[in-house]
């Protein structure tokens, strides 16, 4: 190997290169743009300004999260992880992360009575402990077509041992975050 002036290297060098099909990957962290939970115990109450999200089966409490993926239109998703932080209580049960097809719900408008239906499960986690961060792997196959728009997720449980999670109102370091890796 020579430099632009034609001088050879003074000593032998070894370089190792790795390539991937389609180029390098890019990982982005996306904070929730809206989050809330709904409770069957108080079906007309909105919890959109709460610093906590409840997930339970008795009474039924479902957490809703919304992420803006509009900047990622046309990108190919390689992996997805949902980062959540438990708050006031952990749970001996397990929680499900499900797709929500309707993205028109609002943080300060959603209640148990007007909540959108939950769809296919794309991840599970639990049991959980208090004040612990969880990285929940999500099935990429369930997220095909989501980059380029809004993504709504719902969290429910079949356990009556409820889980409290931090919402975005608890602060940016505790907020639900979606970690996506795209192929370039």
C-alpha cells in the first residue's frame, strides 16, 4: 500500500473489515409522544397527566403508548425493543405488549369507555420488581409497515398482581422508550 506521493508503508499493517448486506445499521431511541392508562374501576376517568401507568387484570387497567415513527418511512426494521421502568410496584405476573390499530386516541382524552381495542401480542415481560428498567424485545414481524406513521401499543395482563410503570410525565430518563434498529 502506498500513500498519494507513492511512499510505501514503513511497516506491515493488518486491517480487518466486516460488511453487512445492505450497509450498516442505525439504532434510534424514540420517546413516547403520548401515554396514559385506563381503568375499568373508574371507566370515565382519564389518567393522561399521571406520572404512573397501571397494568392489571383486577380491576382491568391497560396502559397505552404512542410513538412517532414518521421520520422513518421506507426504512427496513431489523430489531425493536420497548424500554420500560417499573415504578410504585412490581408484579409476580406477566404483561403483554400488543399492537393498537387505532392511533387517534389522545393522552388527555382516552378513558376505559372509549379506549381502542388491543390487537396482536408482539412481546411479553414479567415478573417484575420495583424501580427496575426492562428491555422488552418486540416481534419485528408485527411492526412491518409501522415506520412512516404513528405506532400505538397497549400493555395488559392476565394477572391480578398489578404493575405500575413510569410514564413520560415522570421525566425523560424514566419515560417509555422505543429502541429501533434500521438497516441502512
